[in-house]
């Protein structure tokens, strides 16, 4: 079954064609074919164990770091196949940043957390690095909170601030796509609201793909929703994909309706 992005005015940023992923002999993802629109928020939803995070990691080849992983099929970023042998994976991960479930702040200062990526990619000028730090922290509404304490450890910040710092660190290398894997699940409601507001603002410039178990969050922030389920062989498959409003108001399939209304999962 094939799905296409249908958000008016937004072209596809990422496309997958008949993707299967294996962990050794275990078939984790089966026949994943869909398009993710540019400058929009796409939510990947589904019960635990259906392959949501595996699918997310497919887009920046993070699964490559797991021994025994095999990927068949095609994944395109801007119509460029990212699993070709000559793909520069470092460059790919610069274009597709990732924010994890728990803030993975590095054991260094707030400022150094932000500039580590740009320095790795060859930026050396102090003024340019300082401008990148201010821009990135401003983008996540953190600059005014930390501008007078940039030399303090990043891990000294509150949990919600740490997560926004991680988002700022991802933005510092000017990616095109931002992957967020349950990035609000460890946060309190106020911090969650701030991150959700941030997502909506960033989607004006970036393509954002989130994994979430929170159906209210998916309904609030996403433009598109991809519902995943495992089949009778325990293979994760894309069960339904549509605009979020359509899925949550009038899903095409009863299984989708049962999941988003909390009857299982």
C-alpha cells in the first residue's frame, strides 16, 4: 500500500519506497512506502514495539550503528537516495538532526554544547561561533534564560531547559530535518507546552518528524500522522497515513480508530 503527502503547498522532503529493515533474522519493518512533506510536523504513532523509533532512525541511518542491521528498499532526501554506497553519512546527519527521549546534554558548558557541531564541521572563528550560539539558543527561546551563564555546565539546567538546549545543539549545524523521539515524555506539562510551541515555530523552516505515545500531542502539533502496527508475523508496518485532522476525526480503518481513542495500546 502506498501513501502520499497531501498537505497543500508542501512538497515531499523524504520519501520511502518498499523499505524492509532486519535486525539479523528479525524482520522489524515491512514494505514502508510513504512521503513526508517539507516544513510540516509528521507524527509517527502506534503501540509499543511496532517499529516507530526504528522507522525514525531510518531517516538519518542511525540504525547503521546497530550490528546486523540490513535495509532493503529506497529512502530519499530531496530525491537523493540516502542508502547509496557513496552517501556521506556524516553529511547526512548534519542535514537530519535528532533529539532523543531524555536530554543527552554533553558534560561541558552550555556554550560548548552548542558549538561542538559547527566546530566539527569546520567553523573556527570565535565571532561566527558566538553568532551561531546566540541564534540557536534564540530559536529555542533559551537565549534570554542562559545568556549570562553560558560557561556553566549544560547539565546544571532544568530538565525542560536541557531538552531545549539539545534542540538548539541540533539546530546549530543548520539541518533540514529534525527527528524527535518521544522528546517530551520526560518533561513536565509546562516544559512540554514550551517544546510543542517550539515545534510549531520551527516547522515554518524545518521538516519535523516526531515519535509520540501521546495522542493529544499528536493531535495538537502534527500536520500528518503515520499509524504503525505489527502484523501477524510481528513485522512493523505502516497501517494508515493521512492528515492528522482526518485521521483523528474520520480514520479510514477501525484499528486506527481503536488506537487513537485509547481502546488498546
